[in-house]
C-alpha cells in the first residue's frame, strides 16, 4: 500500500499547508499555502499505554495548575519549562505542530489535545514506570540509567484554533526497554489524546525521523523493530503520516528550531 486515499477526494488541501511556517506563525495563527495539494488518510489509532497522567501517578511534582481539574489538564503546551522556574528541561528542543481535521478534512476548532511522553532519558513521570530503570544499550552495551528530569513537564495540553491548528514545544524523548527478554525497545515517541468538541476521544502515538541528529539511524532502527509501529503500518497507514520528519526551520529572531508537522485526521 503506497497510495494515499481519502473518502471524499476533496477538501483535503487544508492539511499540511502551514508546514513551512515557523512556530511563531502558527501561534499567531498565520497561514501560508504551500500550493501543494495532498490527499490524506485517517490517522491510525494506537494504544493509550500505561503511562497516561492520572491523579496518583506522578513520581515528582511537575504540575503547573492546581485548580482541581483532572491531572492531565494541569500543564500548558510548553513542556520544556515549568511555570515559575528558570530551569529548562534537558534534551533536544522540538516543536510539533499540526492540523486536526474531521473525516471530511474539515478543520476542527477548540479540539483539546493532550500529549504525554518520557524524559530525554526515556523515563515517564509515572509510578508505573519503575521496571528496567537501568539497562544496557542494545547496540553499544553501554549502561543507561533512565533518569527523571525535574525540570521537564512530561505532559501538556493545547486547544486547536479556528483553523484546527495546534502547537507544542517539547524535547525529543529517549527510547526505553518495553520487554528486555524479547529485546523490544520503544523508539522515541509521543502519546496524543484528542478530544474534539462533542465527538469521541481519539488516541494515537507519533514517532520521529530527525535527519540532522547523529542518533537518527538508531531511532530508525528502533522504529523498524517496534511492535506497535509495525502493527500500525501493517494496515493502510503511511509511515510518513505517523513517523514525523523534524527539520531545522527558521523561527522568529533569526533562530532555528527543529519543527515537525503531525496532522491528525479523525
Ligand atoms: Fe510510551
């Protein structure tokens, strides 16, 4: 399966056409058409996994809002810094942006998006993530300790704007062992939960392709072997829709940042 298909064949051009914009443009709601029309396919759903942030789950306190709302809504869309702290999270800073659309390709505004992920050393801020905290790198044999980063936010939320756009600032998560006996390691990935207004929640995971990083070949090796990603790609899904390419892109003040686009079609 290499052909992208969609049910309607129309209205699909709204996806992806702010790929070339910097993150600041996205936040400001800026929109430029790349002129490239691409058909799209429904984003595949993937398991929630065991580390979704719940009331009793955090190991360390990285909560910004204490207003009584559910824990998973307690943090903003910038995971690289906790409110009120001067410290920054350790790791390769990235921006993830995208457009959330319905099955017809229409932008969904005010859709809530929650993401959660591991630290740069592959550890979730979750009581359930306590096995194999120390393990050996499968290729080099080097000992790795999956440490928590007290300055990392671990999860956050964003709301899509009127064009269905969202943006998160975070760090590239580390890989971690899923099952050492079968030598299964989860590649770097970020979990997404999308709750559009009046519609059913949708859960998936996003993977990485970061050509500018030395470790990218190892990341692709892990992607190729990952049982969950393999399962997803055995269906009709396209690799490029779920394994997102991150490239150095100019943002404001002449600065560059690693930006990737993950569009989600429900
Ligand atoms: Fe995970």
